[in-house]
C-alpha cells in the first residue's frame, strides 16, 4: 500500500516538474510599453516635503495677577475687595471633612 502511494506521488511530481519547466518568462514586443518606475533623480518620485503643522497660540481665559486676584481688569480707583469665607463639607473616601472656602469680588467704594 505504501509503495503504491509513493509511486503515485513520484508520478505526480514528475508531471508537475515537466509543466513547470515549460513555463518561461515572456518578453514584451518592441512596440509595447511596460510599466516601470522612473529614475530616482526626477522630482516626481521624491517624497513631498513635509512641513511642520502651524503653531496656534493658546491663551488662557484669565491669568491671575501675582497676588492671585481675579479678575485682572482695573476695577476703579475707589474699589474695595470684599471676601466671603465659609466652611463647606467635602465628601472624601476617608470620610466627610469640613474645609474652609473663600470667594472674593470687587465692589465700588
């Protein structure tokens, strides 16, 4: 049985080798053009120049003065800064805590 399978496989290998030996590359006739890459010295084959992206300036909506006062505009010559301090609850994973909060605003004097 094994000898029969071996003989059949050798026969198929021989047939396929004969078919493969007959296959040769074809040459194009002189009148036809083939698709080939142009030489590398032509500018069309060089990759395009990649420009860096434009840099857009980003400004914050407000910028506190050195004293931490917001708003930055000049409220007037007689303006008074009024601050309100309270205690609020904060719920944290360790438990509820009470923390101080302060909010300030400008008032005309």
